[in-house]
């Protein structure tokens, strides 16, 4: 089992022979750590701080917490790994310093932009990342090179894939200090009734070219984070390197050439995150007034699906957490006595383009003409980034709430790389704005009985509805395509 964290929250089986999920693997690992720690210290663990990739979505965070609880652990806080890394460097931090944490691990990549304010508050400004980008992908470059050279009719031994991965990783490390690596992977399989050993060679130059696209992907996330915070590369005061893959000289050279600022890797990149988590755990246990305060952000926008299949954001991405927000909606049909509320996470204008986190039904309120039933939807996000959603009828108080559960998904995230809007998405956003104006106009008609005001509003409303109809026809054609 390798890099199982990549698959947490997807409910998929990660081993072809054993029915194991990534959550089960996480539970077993945490159980083992719990046991050896309690034996070492001779007492039970009171609570733990868990770190996760900054770009973990709600399902992934929920499953991580669930694994810890199944292991018998009390989760005090879930924090983002890059934020934990910044806490580890807290003693050397300067006030109002803009810090970028570049966290490239074995399976995931995160970047977080933060600042330590005068009040000793770690303010996370923005975050970005990719849960399917890490050291494994650098290994796979070499794996693919080797597989291209091996004769197709070779019958591989059962452990070939595992040993090939280890072989690739060892070559990747050697290329840090050698211009060329020549190595033999023994006992690959059987070829023409003989045991086959494969001799492989690769130059530093060829490897550097092959991994360039992966490094550029990391830069795109850095630029996304800077753009979200209205900052530029020149504004950076320091970059903190985190994760085993930042030990690579190729990665460090790329960062040095592209960002031209102070690079910090004084703490072992493999230990930085856990050191920061321990710092926060100590702070939570002792509750000292002098300890740094951590203000994190939610990595993706949260909202619900509204009429026409549109995604209505209630909490925008990079909002400070803990937080809460609510919006009021009206029914779109006569005599409705229930509404189905679907909660999504992502940045796309159409709900189906984002990730469905869960859905629930609000029912039991009286039937009324369309537009007269007002439904309030409230989102609450706690300090661990976990979400609670509630909906209630404004007049009767009838309410319902969601229990978010992990859902199977081929794509766990809507990558920020895809946020460049196409022309058709701009059209859809215009439609959202018109929908909001229509809703506001309806509210005015219901709230202000004054005849002159109502007549003016009705004229505006008719005009808006004409524009909306045109856009609905356009969006329908997109969906059919």
C-alpha cells in the first residue's frame, strides 16, 4: 500500500486483493501510533492535532477525522499542513512578514500564503494545491521510462511493480548528485524462458526536462495563491520548504530561479509539519495568552444548487475560519411544501461541475404561492474546517440540517488551474447575476405594496426575465452538447 492518503474520501478500494479503503489504512496507522506512544509515556493520549493537505476538501477532512475517532483518539483540531509548518518556524518569524509555505510531499502538493500580524496572529491569506501531485509523480516519470524499454512480451514477476517503484525512487535520489545514473533492476520477470534483468540509464538533463511540467504545475498554484491575496512574487519575504520532495535539488533550483527570495529549510522538511502540529497542541493544552493565534481559511467555495442548476456560493474560498454565513431564498413554484437542498464545493458556475458534498430535504412548511416561502440556508465551518448546514422556513421555523458523508468521486477536487473562465462560463455568471436581481425584485414586490413602486419594479422584472430566458436557452444548448 502506497500513498493511500491520495484516495481518502473517495470510498474506493485501494488494493486489488484486499477490500481496504484509505480510511481503514489511516485508522490502522493511527492506532499503531497511539499504541506505541501510550506505551512510551505510560499514559493515555488526551487529544491530538491532525494535519491535512491544505487543499483537502470536506469529504477528505471528514474521513480523516473519522479514521482518528475509530482509532480511539480525541481530535482537538484539524489544521492545514502548510499552516502547521509556519507554526514550526514561529520563533524566527517577524511581524508583518509575507510567508509562502511550499509543501511538496510524496503524494500531495500544497501552498499557503500567510502573515504574522502585530497581534501575534497567524493570518492565512490564501491557499491552493493539488492532492494528486507529489514525489510519486516524479518517480513515475522514471517508471514510465523503464517500462518503455522493457520488451512487451516479458512476463513480470508478482513483485515487479513494487520493486520498480523502489528502483525509480533510488534513481531519482541519485540524480541529485550524479550527471548520469546507470543501474540494473534484477529479476524483472521471464523473457524467452530466461530470467530477465533490465539495465537502465538516464542523464540528469533528460530527467530535468521530463519533470519540468510537474514543477510548472506547482508554480501555477503559487501564482493562484498570490493572485487570490492580491500579492505578487516580489512581495514575498520568505519561502518555507516542507515535505520530503523539497529535498530534491531540482525542486530547490526551480524555486530559486522562479521566486528569487529567501528560502528556509532549517528544520528537516519531513518533520516540519509534525513540529508545527505539536506547537499548536501544546498551545491548546496550556492555553497561554502569549501563544500565537491561528486563523486559517477554507480552501474552496461552498454553496448550494439553485434553480436552473446554478451554483450559488454562500461562503467564498479563502474565507477565514471558523465562520458562518446565511442566505435567504424563495420557492420557485406554487404550493411547494418541501425543497431538496444540495450542498456543493468548488468554483464552477454550474453546480454539477463542482463536487457534491451531500443533500437533504426541508419539508413540513405550509403550501404558498411561489416566491412567498422564504428559506434561510446557514453554513457553519468550525476551526477544523468541518461543515454544518441548516435550512429553515423563515415564517414557521420548520428546519432541517445536513450530515455530510463521504461520496465516491472520480475527481475529488475542482482544480484552481481550471478557473480561467471560458466565454460560455461568463455567460452563465451573467445568468446568476440576473437570477439574483429577479429574486430581489420579487422580494420588493412582496415587501412594498406601494402601487407606484410595485409598477416600476414589475417593469424591471419583466425586462430581467426576458434576458434570463435568452440565457436559459443558451445554457440548455451547452448542457445538451
